[in-house]
C-alpha cells in the first residue's frame, strides 16, 4: 500500500465499517517501521482489498482487512491473509493476533480455516455493543525432512 492507494482504500473502508479508519491511520501504517500495509490488485491494477499488518519482534497482528463489496467471497480476503501469514512466517513471527466482530461469520470462518483459534472476548467492544473475539495463530516451525543414514 502506498499513499496513492488511499482514495480507494478509504472508500472500501467507509463502505465496510461503521467506524472507519481515517486517512491518518493508514498513513501511520505506511510510515511505521512495524507496519506492513498490503493491497490486493485486480488485473487492471485497481485496488480491490487491503490488509494492515503490524509485526513487532516475533508477534504479528492483523489490524484491518476489507474487500470491495462486490468481490467479497471470491478469495480476495483469503489471498490477503494467506500472503500476510507467509510474510510473517518468513520474517520469524511466532504468533499472530487479531480481533474480529463476533457477528462477522465470514471473517471468523476464514480465520479458522487458516488455523486461528479464539482465545478471548472483549465484551461490548464495538460502539453498538457487539463483542470482539480475540483470535490467535501460532506459527509452527517448518521441519525439514531428511533421509535416514
């Protein structure tokens, strides 16, 4: 993600959330040494989704994810999460964290498919009183197989 993407990113954000991030929040992630903001591009290079990731030492946190409404359920979010997890693994992350609205079944199902599991709940976290589920992902060390001698 770069500053030039923010017009589209902000439009997707506003259409996706009742309390959307503001431009300054995305700029902070772009400029942060710990921020890894990503965009998903359509074949015509238009932004169709994004994911904001923070990686500090060995802990990764997915902060914000959204996809253009007409493309939800078509694998864009899955591709973003898959790429983010691979990037974190390559950079030595031991665990991944996120918060998700407890009623967002599509997102919860996606995260569970990747191996995230619920570790807690923030009661009344959202302005409408909805809870946030806390989810965790453990990066397993890949073990290289070798032939016995």
